[in-house]
C-alpha cells in the first residue's frame, strides 16, 4: 500500500461528501461536471424494499403479508392501506418484487422488527434542536443509516372496520379407491368458535404430518374449558374427537388429550403447524381476532398480580415470529406490548410477550380476556388494581436496540401514490431513499446563486400575487423594516384605547352617583358597545390598509439567509401539492375578512431547491401529471404556484412565476426507466447524464488505498470502535477481493464490508484492545457469517452423519466436485460428490443424470462425450450406457456449466478402472 500509516487513526478522512463516495469514479466525475455546468443526472441502482413476511395494515384493519399484495413485478393492484397518520388511508397501486437482494433488520425496544434492503427508508422521530420538552420532528432515514439508540416512528393503534366473517375456502380431499368416506363437515366461514380452536391448537396443540392427525392438550387444573374445546370440534366439523387422559413422566398432574384423526380436517388445518397467526385470522374482524387471542393466551399465556413490578399478562412461545404476530394483532385493540427474553433458574431462556401498562391491561380485560376460571379470577383482580396505575400513553416512537445484517432474500414493495408510506409490523415505512451522490452534488454547487423569494399583494388583482426575488438574507431585512413602519403608523392607537377603557370604567360610577342605578346601567352598556365598535373600527382600518397594499407585509416564501451551502431537497414520493407548490384553503374567503391570497401561497419542493439539487428517488412513481409539470419547471426554470385541488378556494389563485432553477438528480432501478415520462427522460439525457452505479472496481494500488480511507472513515463515523492496525486493514482488503467474486476486482458492497469491520471492532472492544488486529477480523468473519456460509456449514454437518462426503480412500467412478453456493459476490464452497457407472451396450440415446439438474447443468453433462472424444479419441456414446448421479441434491438442485470435467473424470475412471481424485469447480445454485 502507498498510504503510510500504523493505524487508521493516522489516515486523514475527507470532509467533502463527494470524496467519501468510493468506487463510483464515473458517477463522481459526472456529478462534478453536472455541478459545474448545472446538468441533470439520472442514477440507476438497487431497489429499496421489504422481505415478503412483513405484515402490512390494510385500510379496514386486515393484516396482509407484503408478498401477498401481488404476484408479478409491476402488477397493477388496488388495495387500500393505513399510512400511519391517524386513521388516514391511501391506495396502493403497483406491486414490486426483486430477487435475491441483500437485507438487514432493525429491532426496537418493544421487540418490533422490520427487515428490508439496506436503502429502505423508515420514519424516525427526533427531538427538535433546542427543545427539551416533548417537541419532536420526523424524517425519513435508510435502514443502513439507522443507529442503535435512534427512535423509529410506530403506530399506537389501528382501527378495524371488518364486520362480516370471511370464507375459509376449505374443501374435501379427493377420495382414494375404497377409502373411508368423510361423514363430518367443513366450516364455510371463519367464526369466533373456529378462531378459538385455531388459537388453542397453536398454543397447546400439535399437527402430526406423518399420521395426518392433529389435537391439543388441556391441563387438569384447567379442565373447566375441556367441554368447551371439544364442542369447538363437534360444532364446526360434526365429528367427536378422541379424548383420553394420561400422566406424563415429567409432570405430576394428569393431562387431557383431544385428538382429531381425520384426513380431511388435517389437510385443511395443517397450516397450523407453522405456529404463526393464520392469514384467515389476520384478515378477519376484531370479534374473530379477539376469540383467537383469548384462547391462545388461555393455552400458552399467564396472568400475575403480585404487586408493583410483578403484575401483568404474558404469552410464552419458542417462536419469536408468533409473538411478533400477536404484538401486531394487539394494535388492532390499541394494546401496547413488548417482547423480551426471560432467563429462569436453570439459565434456560424463554421468549415472552408482556402487557404491563395499566391502561393496556384494562383494554385486554375488556376486549380479549381468558377462557379458564383460574386465569379469569386473577385477571379480574389485576384489572381492578390497574385502574389505580393506568396512564394513557400513546407510543409514537420506539428506540432501536439492534441493527442486524441479514443474508439475501427476495424483497417486495408497494407504491402508495397519495400517502407515499404504509405501516409494516407497526412501524411506519416508505419505499424511497436518499442518495449520498445527490447530496455531494449539492455540496459542489455555489451558494452565491441563492436568493430569497417574496410573495407580495397585488392591489390590481389579489388572486395573482406578485413574486419578487432579492439577495440572500435581504428578505428578512425587508420584512422587518416594513413591520416596524406599520407598527409606527398604529403606535398611538393603544394609548387612545387605554384612555377609552378608563373612561368606560369610571363614567358609570359618576352617573350612578348623580342620576341613579338605572342610568348607570344604561351608561355601562352604552360604553361597552362603543368600546367594541371602536375595536372593530381599528381592526378594519388595519385590514383595509393591508388589502389595499398601503401596509401589506410580504410573505417570505424562500429564506436562504442561514444556508451555508446549496440546498438538497429530497422530493421522493411527494404528491403534486408538495412538489409543485399549493395555495391553502381559506374558509373566510368572502367579505374581505379572509387571509389574502399572497399569504396563502405554499412553495413546492421545486421552489425550495432553487439554486440547489432536487433529488427524486424512484422517479417513475411520480404521477404522469407531476412528471409533465416537473419537465415544464426544468425547461422554464420558473413555475407559478396555484391550488392543486380544484374544489379549494386556492384554485382561483395563480401567482406570477416563481424561480425554480434546480439540478435534478433522479434515482431508481432499471424498471424505473420503463415508467418515466419519455419527454422527461429525454430532457435528462439531452441536457444531462445517465449513470449506472458500479458494484465492483479494479484491484489496484490506488483503489486499495481508497478502501483503507473508507475503513478510517467508518471508524470515525462509528465513534465507538478502536482504530484498525495496518495488518487489520490488509485483512479487510483481502476480504473485499474475495467478496468481489471475480479475479482482480474489489467489491463495492461497502455496507456489508462495513458490517464486518464493525463486528471486528466490537470484538476488540470486548477484549479492551486499543487497536483492531488481524485476529479480530478473522474472528469477526466467523461471528458475522453470511447466510450462505451458515447453510453450507449446516449442510456439511448433516452429511457427515450419513458418510456422504468421503475424503479418504479410493472409489472407482466417484469424484469430489467443488460446489459453490451463493450469488452477488457472496459465495461459499462445499464438497459435492459425483458418482458414475458405465455399462456396455450403447442403447441409451443420451446420458442418464440424476440430482434435479438445471438446464445449463444438463447441457454440461451432455458435453462430456465431446471432452472424452477429444482427449481420449473414443466415442463412448456409441459403445456405452452412462449413468451419472449428483449425491444429496434432491432438495436444492444443481445448476451451472462447469460440471463437464468432473463428470468426465468420474466416467473415465469407471471405463478404464483407474482411480483419479480431482477437486474441480462446479456452479451450485441454491433455491430458497
């Protein structure tokens, strides 16, 4: 390395944003040109989405997995969702899906979790600067930018309007010949009774796939619910389940076993084996959901009331995702809960969901409750006491306690054009993100071009406000001068008013003394009426002056007085009013008493970005109308403000054109291009640049030095981990080479590389080391293994038990191939045994190969005859029947084009009787 340093502490970290962007030299070069020449830029990169299992609240309160919103990429949908702003809803119109994307997860203090791509934005809550009370502000932040200790915005409750019972869609299985006939019935709709049965089976039941039966257990001390649970089966399925009693060795108390031994019922209810809240319940109304939760808590829940700090309701489960499902479902009833790990005396840990706040306990008692007498009694006592410590506290933000790097997964997204956000797992989520490259461009633009923009009353036509631009910082000065002048014109009015108030108070007493009580009362009323008329006269006088233009104070639309650099405005996912500007509705628009039109102007983001950068992520999501108007603003460099709602009084108002000379930085994926307005893209391409972001760079000395600077930069940003030694930096660079997936390249997946160096830093902190060494990086690779590496390790361990992988001895017809698992620069290797057999005959038309081979792998096997013919001069296809088996690949399958040499070696050993052991490359594609 050319950089001379002992630790990363000696490396100077650049302060300019454009110098912090690593490996995107072309993009930075274009950005610098764009800043100099004020050109527009289109950046194409990776999508920002969530994994398919994340639960989204629909507008009626139903909960749906985001992957179930559609089936194909860019599919048109019409599903209304909650947007996390009171009870407001919006329509999701387009479904997105992307294959095999890197993901990460954040976990909040209450156990809520959300998993998505690194650039997926989440709404965070921050305290306003300078405020010590409850004042806060909200802004969007990418998942990879969120740190532990920050607070994310959550919802405290969701309204459910579903009243009707939904259909089960259960159906009888096709009967086999001479098979038993089903004499029962299958429920048509999801009723509270069937929901109760679901809840109890998930809590204290089982589903046996081998014997095709299911059932549940009732403890002796809760046998008062026994008849009720049996009736659920009899009432809904018209069969009588088997009931027997048994004492288990690990328990003194006998247990009652209820068993349903019926194939039809098993095949329709086998989804309960997943131990998650079923979709049928998530899509049902609160009456059904409450019944499900009641019996789930009865089965696996507990309630305790032992004094302060030892009272509450709990639900225990080994399945964390089930508890998170319950936590999300409880929001439908406005109940806050938290998930925690509880350690017992034996140091064995259990996952538990807790409800401890008094207000939430009361709501649980009222809306859900328990089914058995023992728990009902304790809950009644707890609810009575909860009134004393109940506090109404809405949870609007939760602290992030964990940021976890995950593996690769298919991800999904929905477009919400009007709301631009939705609620997933109780957390407010967005589908757009910021770009460091766009912010870097804003930093390069000169701040001298910035101006202040004022809107001024137009005496000739108040519905056409005048727009005036002044030098940066002069807008405030002008308004302050006008306010001072106006206050001087009315400075004697307060003195006159004070004198009149004194006279109004004194005069009735004098009249009472001279003329009596009746005249005094009449005088008091007259004085009060005179005072009111005088006040009205003064205010109307002020209004006349303001409206006439003689004393109207302009409105400061854009104030750049405190700006130290050109503005960077993130307009991702905005509606027309926020993007283009709007005019506020005025309910007092008649009689000259309303707010003047010039004061009701609201500048759009295109106007706020004047002199700076307007950044729009997923620009294809903008409405066609907004894209057309954005194009107009780019061409004219000015755009008038008018009302965006045709029913508003603001629709009559249209200001003079307002300056909006901005540089547009648009971002998105390759799919974005298809949805962009052709004229808008033509404008960018004709007057700017299009850039595709790199994923790898050349392994050169210069780029290795840049990786070292990146490591120093990340250490400085983290502010917790110690500096890296030179040897540790070299170890990270070596890892960057491996993760590139190509010889002579370095990876640009810097978030994942950053995760590795933070893990190494954490290990150094635990050892109280002053510097991160190579050993910490090596240990961190084990600690922060990718999902592919973990799967490979488990695969190898499983196969050892069956002696599938042999590394000693000689076997004719068998070779050990090298399988590769993973993609996108994250590969792991494992041994893939290949066996072959050759018989004389030549009757088969082609090779017989097993192991769920993909199309490319099949073609590779067929090429073996050509390899043997070339190197051994023999056409084996005409003389032999050849059989090839890829061992233990039935589940995952095999794909790739490099199997030919491995298969050829195995076949040749069979044919010649010679033994050859080779380790050869073989592409292995996992199927999740």
